[in-house]
């Protein structure tokens, strides 16, 4: 669900910088964890330019599926915890999630 936010932030802070692809790939390794890191570690043995581009492609293929992201947001909103009457905190959290969902799905890269 956070793929597009991560991609936009990474592009703005790292990819747009005037540094070589080896440095960009190393930053990508630093900012990824868990499954995402495991997916791109294999690119370390490649030529830096090819490895960085392949890592970005692998991340997009694995985590950037628009349908899967939209479905995850809908599932979170529909199957989330129920609201009780006078639950101001829960209502605010639902409103924040709805806003995040709307903005994410409209502003995807």
C-alpha cells in the first residue's frame, strides 16, 4: 500500500540527484527492508547501471501492481475495526485512512 509513496519520495530525494547509479542502488538497499530488500539484493552483482534499473523494475513488478494496491486499500477500509458510537479517535483514523486511500490512488506514479 505504500509503494507509490516510497517511489515518489525516493525519486524526489535520490533518483533526481546527480549521483551515479551505484550510489542510487546503495541508497535503495538502505531504504528497503524485508521482502523488498530480498527482491533487490540479487542486483548487487550486476553492473551498477544495469543493477539499479533492474532493482527498480523488480520492485515495481512485485509491489507496484495498481489492482493489488487498490484492493488492499479497500480491504483495509471495509474490513477494519468497527466504529462505536462516540468513537472520535476511531472516526478520525478512518477519515485519515480514507484520505490516504484517495490521494494514493489518484496520484500514483
